[in-house]
C-alpha cells in the first residue's frame, strides 16, 4: 500500500541525491538512477517515480554551481556554461543568482503548463491506441536518428539505433516461442540486460574522463544586476519543446538555447551572461517537460526514464496516465506529484542561491582526490547488485565487460542512439504486431 509519508521520504532522498550528482562531475541523472536501481527494485515503483522526479529537478540547479565555480561540469547539460566561464570570472556570484532565478522561473512555467495539461489526461487515455502510439514511436525513431547525437552524424545514429534493436532482440521470444541470436548458448536465452549495456557504454567512459579537480576559487563579490528575462523565456520555450521530443531530450535543447542566445546577442557585452542564463533555464524547463510523455503515455525520453519504466514493468504495473490518476487516500496520485514538483523547486532554489555558500563548501569537500575512488566503488557495488538481480549473472558480467571495452575504446562515439534502440525495441515490436506488419 502506498503511504504519503513514504512518498515524502522518497522525494527527500531524491533531493539529496540530486544535490550530490549536480555537484560531483561525472555523475548524471541516468547514471545515478542506474546506481540506485538495485535498491529501488525492492520498493513500490511509485516511490521510485517520486525519487526520480526530485532527483531530476534538483540536479539541474546544482550543476551550474560546479560548472561556474570550479569550471567542471556537474552534469552533462552544463557544458555550455563551461564554454562561457572564461568570460565570466569576477561575475560568478552574479551568475549563480541569475541562473538560480532563471531555473526557478523556467521550472515553474513548465509546471504551470503541466498542470493545465493534466486536465486533458482523460483525453490522452482515450487517444492511447496503437495507431497513435505508432506515430509517437515513429517520431522517436526519426528524432533519434536525426538529432540523437550531434557528434555521430545521421548515418552512424541510424546504424547504432538498429544495432540496439538487434541486441534487444537476442534471447527467447515468448510471442514466437523461439530463440534468436543465441547461437545455441543457453545462457543467452534470457537476453542481454539493458543495465549492463548502459553502464558499460555510457557510465564507465564518462567517469573515466572526469577530472574531479578544483580549478578556480569562488568569487565572493556580489553584483546587483537585473536578470535577463528575455533569455529566461526563450530558454524556457526551447527547453519545453526539446524535452517533449523523444531522442532530442533537454540535453539537446540546452545546446540549441545556447546557440540561439549567441546568435541574437552577438557583439553584446552581456552575451556570455545571457547565454548561461538561457541555457540553465532551458535545462530546468526541459527536465520537467521530458516527464510529460512519460507520465501520459509511458514513453521514456532518457535512459533514466527507461529504467523507471522498467521498474514499473518488473512489478507488472504500466506507467501511464491511468496509473498516475489512481487515488491515494482519496487524492489522485498526480496531485501529490505536482506538490512534489513545487516543493522540490522551492527547496532547490533556496539551497542553490541563498544557501549557495553551504553548497559550495559541500562541493569543495566532494571534489577531492578521493572522490573518484568513491564513485568507482559505488559503480562496482551497483554492478554486483544488479548482476545478482539479473536472470543470469554470467551474461550480465559478460555484457558489462564487452560494453565497457567498446565504450572506452571508441570514446568519440556517442552510444545513446544504440541505447535508445535497445529501449524502444519491445514497444516497436508490439506495435508492429498489433498493426499486422509482423506476425507471430
């Protein structure tokens, strides 16, 4: 039975985790959620949902602190901030204030839109059929190939996506009653685990590339400058749009917001500040809007959301609007979730700006020579626990090892399209069966 107190505790745990992953380079939302999966499989997936939402929102605030103060990315979407940091030395305190303000306004605007669209929840359920679902999946595939990675190129994205589909097909198919891609190896009949592939391809190479060093001291000087609200609004709009599109995600929308601000304010002395503020606003707004298709249709936008869907599936529960509308003590679950959104944003804002000195001291204590060893230990513990939860430990460790080698050797390749193909394979196969394109 779902208890309100446990929802509160899950949200608080997500806030704490969000602060840490925002401040510590190398840790991201998806990576951290993967690390927590061995614990989350033992509790109700609803608690995992509240933890994930709080973690996602909070991390967006604190990533800017690490990027601006120390010059290292607290999370992946902070890279535009790193690019502008050399032009902002002496204005760090000012930018911390404005990025926190922009993040708060952007998040709340995205939440207002979310609240308005909640009223259309029943309409989404009515429209939730396989023909519409097929269009959504088609959009996800196209977006992944076209925009899933800026560095790979469209052909490479397509090859990786198809590779992910193929890897996800390996194993015993309960619909056909036959095995595919196992080459007669009995252990492969349970399939290749997504967690092992994602950890090896995405998490381990990212951690190996982090520096973990403190590069610049914090500027104690404060400036009283009015925030650039036009940049906040533009970043918010682009963030919401980017967060809604599968395969693009808010990570890409922050980059787009950065490019737009540089274009609009070229030659302006305030261009670096406006670019950083718009980027932070897009980051937070996109993080919220990326939850829309997840909560309405059960469509995961990111790897972390895919693992959340997996946690629901593991307990035979579908993550969609029907589930989110279920009452707890007579109150729909989505109202509790809305309260979680608001309170998390308020707490994150207070801690990232008025309480920034505490956050900076925490970052200084975390960013030590030993922090990387702690993170590596956490990864190893997570791998062991996930392997124990898997159907076949040998396949898990083998898949993890191969993925690590591939991720470390081909570092210049963005493997996310492959992971997206792996994630969407079941949904694509199911839709094709329902539409009669495939037959059992």
